[in-house]
């Protein structure tokens, strides 16, 4: 996927290498617009619109920059900077270079893309314009806002009419129907009216949808022929209205993941005559799904959950899709790439729908689900029904020229005009058009009955004559030829039938029914009178070719006659192979586009035209081998020239020799059962069949007799072989018996010798066993002695270990005692220090108290002397206070004495503790002495044992 950043450029290329959109996403180019500021930001595109040609489009961003993109010329140009966001665009005016843009200030402006100038400025709306619809002529436009819709004359840019409504209702959308003079107005209350553009008279109003499937319409879309209206809203249901019958004829249910529909767009097609069948549905998840409204199949989708689509516009010719993404960029999609996987013609489908005029329509009768596989059919009501083939419903109207109408809504005259203009049918629709031109009945039951008969006996060994590499292709060819042979007996004897059918088998190998019916239709129409001279080539047909060649090129025919070349050499090889040997695949398809679109005589004229156009090389051929090689191999010849020459011959050949006079017009296969094919000399075919059957029976009898003789001879040979084998076996048994007797004697002698050797070995084993037992006994005694020595050493090691541990524990205990003694000494000094400090503190406190007391006594005595005369009560209080102070002083002295006594008691305890420690050390020394004595005693005992 290519990406283009517009940046600050006013013009440039859209892409820098040839686009090659992938089938998966179909994106041709992704266009973004970023600013060149210090912090760049993305300018979001808001709207996009195609011109009437479909090769140019305009897009506007939220800052009012409007660009025109020429997809065919690979160029983009900045048209104008409006400096305000655009809310709607229209680019299909009658002056091709002009376009309309609705701006955020509620005005509409017209610009010219060539001069880049403002053409006109229209005002009148009081709210934002969200839709601009242009008439098919390009001379009128309708602009729609939420409260009004206005009709403008684009020649004078004057407002003609204004639609005012109640504020409570609200306008949903007002637009022109394509290719008509009708205006459709859709309101928020689901009412839809149709108006005449010139007189603005109401033509009709659509009825309300069924109550069981009521949807508030928000988005609308109309087919190019203006016959079908699609409507949707906040639901996964789509309503399809037939505007001619003015009624709802189908309800399509989208997948469950679709909860709301944001936009609807029909995909145009060059070959559907405006009756668009593919509808694009943009849902709330940003994915646009394209469905077939007839088969209800999901064809393809664009966008994803990560890169959602905001809005989309489809070009008028249906080649491109322009989508404004939710991230503000612009994606251009190729419809051809998106539909590449589904370019095969749709399978034949028949639906049952409600006969709308005869019964009341209900939502259940019309509802169909969108699927990606088999088509879902609506439920069958019990009332009257009509069966209708897809794309050809009564609701789509009647056509004038019935004889040129084909199935699937195609017109043969239009197809012939298209074919003459382009020379061939589009590859995407070729198979679809062929099936319509040949009017294939698609008789599944009849074809199945032919296939069920199995492989025809004439084609059992087909691979030997036609070695095809593809096994699948060989099986399809064998099955098709067998079905043809079961259909008519002559095809089992036709030698050139595989050559005739092989191109169609290769083309339709995935649909054998279509392949069979195409070949059968070809034989009935384009192979008329081929089998009248069977098993010889059709002399009458070759005579027609020779007569036409004689009329148009006598010199070439005379050259053939001079060299002895007959029509069986220059015409029959082309006919029996249907030109498949001399043309490439593309040339052959192009030729048969014209063959199937014209009278059956066109094929014979093609043979003449091929010879006439090859006149120069044929006149230089002299040998028969050269002619045979020329008509069986590809040549340097332009098939378009040959086809033009065929049309010339068709028009200039006189009526008396024209093959059209001798050949019947095209006749399609009958529906239900295939017609009887007996246009051949039946007696010859029957005689050949009888002769072949007689020869086959004689051969079978001969084979049976030969098989019987061979079986008898084989039995005799087998009996002789069995007898010889019995005698040989008896001789071998006798010799084997003698050999066994000799072997038995030898074995007995060997056994005696072995017994003698075994006895000697036993004796040797007994002696060896005795020696081993003696050695084992000595070894056991030595082992016991070693174990005792090891036990003694272990005890010695244990004693030494315990002594070492005891010494270490005693040393550790001594060190602990020393540390404890040091700690006690330090605690003692600390206690003495604290005691001295406390005594000093107490003594100081006592002295301070005494001094204070003395000063207080002096003060009180002086106060007493002064106050004795005034208040005796005060003397008593003073006396009481003195007594309390004396009591406190006596209590302080008592506390000091108690503290001194406590210190003396603690010192006595420390002295007693030191005495205990000394006694413990004496006990430890005594224990050590006793352990040494025990150890000495044990060592003495061990010395005595040794």
C-alpha cells in the first residue's frame, strides 16, 4: 500500500510507482495531510466527492483546504483555502470544472477547479448543510440542513424553492432520484414523499413499514435506475422499497455485529443497466460491507476495527471507492482488486418471495439474512406464492423488446453493441454473459441421471489417446464426454468430440453442469448438420464454406484446388477443434464472445475469414504437409482482424449461398429434460453399434474359449509340476533322513566326550572350591582382627576427642569466670561510685535543707516577733508549717540511712558471691584430677590386655 503526504505542496503526484492494490484490502493509495510545524499534526479530511467521469475527485479537510485528485493523470492540485471546515461537497455539475462546497458558516460556494476562482456565493441556510444533491442534468441542486431544504438553479445561482417543515419533525435527507425529475424527501418520522421537480407537486408517499420491523430511517441510497430505495438506521435491518410499486419488498438482516448503519451506497456496474445489485453498508464499527441484495451474500468488505471508515463515496462507473478514515486520512480502493476473487458468475438461485399485490406483507415474509455462503431463503407463508428468478422480478418492470431479453436481466442487442464497441466482453462477467446468451436451463436432475450412468465404454481408455497431465481435468473431460454419449449414442462414436469439448471442459472444470450444457447447446446450434454424413466429415457444411470462399476469394480457392487441398484440410480441422489449436486462450475467448452473440452461421464464416486473412502465407504453401501444419498450429494472425472480416462476410455474402439460409436460428436447451438429439444417420450408427457389439461378443467368446484352454493347460502344467515336486520332495526326505542318522551318531559321540570333560571340570571345581573356602576363612579372620583394631583406634580417638573437649570446656569456663570476676569488680566500683555520689548528693541536700531551714527559722522568728501582736492564728499556722518541715527533714535523714544500709548489704552479697566462685574453681580442679586418674587406669588396663 502506497502512502502520500500532501504536506505544504500545492500540486504533485498522487503515487510515485504504479499502483498494485492487493486483493486482501484493495487499497490503491492512502493520502494524508500533515502540517510542517514544529509539532506536526494531521489535517483531517471531512468530505469527498467524485465528478461525473469517475476519474477525478475533490476532498476537503477541517481547515478548509480543498484538493482535486486526478486518478487517471496521477496528479493532485490545491484548488482553494476556505479557512473553514467544509460540511458537504458536490462535483457533478453541468460545467465539469465547477463544484459546490458547503461551509461551516452555513453558506454554499461554487469554485472552478481550473481557474481556482470563486464563481458564486449562496446564502439562505440557518444551520449546517450536510447534504448536496445535484440533478442528473447538473443544472439544479438541493441543499439540506436539519431544518430546511432549498432548491437552487445552478445557471443563475438563485434559490427557486424552499421546503419548510415543523421543527418537531426534522429533515433526514432530500435528494434527486437518478435519471429522473423526481425529488425524494425523507423525514425523521419515517415518512417519505416523492415530488415533481418542475411543479413541486407530490407524486406519492411510501407507506409505513411493518410494525414488527420498524426502523427509524437515518440513511438512504437509490439504484442508478431509480427503482429501488434502500433505507437503514440504528438497527441491523435494511429495508428495500420498490419505488414503482411503492411498497416494501424485502428486509435484509445484516450480521449480528452490525448494530447501526451509518451510510448506504450502491456499487454501480456497467452491465446491470442501472439496476445495481451490490450495496455497500457502513456500520458503527467502521467496516463497510458490500452485499448482493438479491442473493444476500456478503461479497467483500473494506475497513477494519483498527482503521475504521468515517464515510465513503463510490465513483459513477464503479471503479473506485474513496473513503474518509476515522484517523483523518483518505483511502482510494480499487473495486476490481476487491472483486477479483468473486468475478465468477453467481450460481443459479431461485427465491420464493411474497406476491405483494395479493397478500399482506409482513416483516417475517420479507426478512432475509446476509450470509457469506449459501443464500438464505425467506420463510414460506401458506398463501399464494410466485417463484421468480433473481434479477428478474415483476417489481422491476416490463421491458419492451421481449425477443432480445435474456435471463438475468440482460439484453442481447445491448450486449452486441457493447461487443462491437470493445471487441470482447469483460473477463469478470464473461461466464455470466455466456450463460445468459446460451440460455442454459441448468437441469440438475437430468444431468445427474446422465452422470449416474457412469463412464461410457467408449471413453474408458481416454487417457491413452489423450494423455492429460491434470488428473482432475481428465476426470471432468471423461465425465462430460460420457454424459454426452449417454445423451445421444452418436457421441460415443464421434472421434473428434474430445477435441471439440476440451476447451469448454478446461474453462468450466469447476462447474460440470454448465460445461455439459454449453457443449450440448453448441452441438445443437453451431454443429447443425454435422452428423448427416457420419462417420465422414460434414460434406454439406464444408460445401457451404467452400461456396462462401469461392465467392470472396476465388484465387485462394483455386490455389487450394491446384495443390489438391480440399475443405477437409483447410476447413474441417478448424471446425472440429473449434479453433483451439490455432488460437491462444485470450484469442479463443474473444472469438467465442462473438460466436455466442451471433447466428450459428457466424462460426462457418469465421473459417472463411481465417483463410482469407491468412491468404499471404497460404499462397506460399505448396506441399500438403505445410497446409496440415498451418491448420493445426498457431499462426501470427490478429484475431481482431479476423472478427472484423467475419462481420464483413456476414454482411456481404449473397443470400443464396449464405449459411444463415441453411442453418436454423438459435434454439436453447429445454428446461427439465434435455431434447432428443437424432440429427444423424441412425441406421449407420445403429449398424456400427450392432457390428461393434457383434465383434465385441465374438471377441468375448474367443476370449472365453482361449481362457478355458489356457486354464486347462495351466491345470495340466500345474499337475505335472506338483508331481515332479512330490518326487523331488520324497528324494529330499530320504536324503534328509540319512543325514539326520549320521548327525545323531555324531551327536552321541560328542555327548560322551562332553560328559567326560564335564566330570573333569567338576573335580577341578571341587578342589577350587576348597581352596576358596580356606582363603575365605582366612580372609574372614583377618577381617575380624582388622575390625577390632579399627574399633580400638576409634575408641582411642573418641577418648582423645573427649579429653580435648573437656580441656577446652574447662579453659572456656575459666575464661568465663575471669570475665565474670572482672564484671563484678567493675560493677563493684560502679556501685561504690554511685554510692559515694548518692551520699554526697544526700549530704548536700541535707545541708541545703538545714541551711534553708535555718534561714527559714530565722525568717519565721523575725516574722513571729513582728506578727505576734497582730494574729495568734497565724502563729499556729507557722508552728504547723515548722513541724511539717521538721518531719520532712527527719524523713530525708531516714531515707539516707536506708540507702547507706542497702549499699552495705549489697557489698556483703558481693563478698559472699566471690567466695562461692572460689569454691567452684576448687571443685573443677578436683574433677579434673579425678578424670586424669580414670584415664590413666583405662590406659593401664588396655596395656595389660595387649
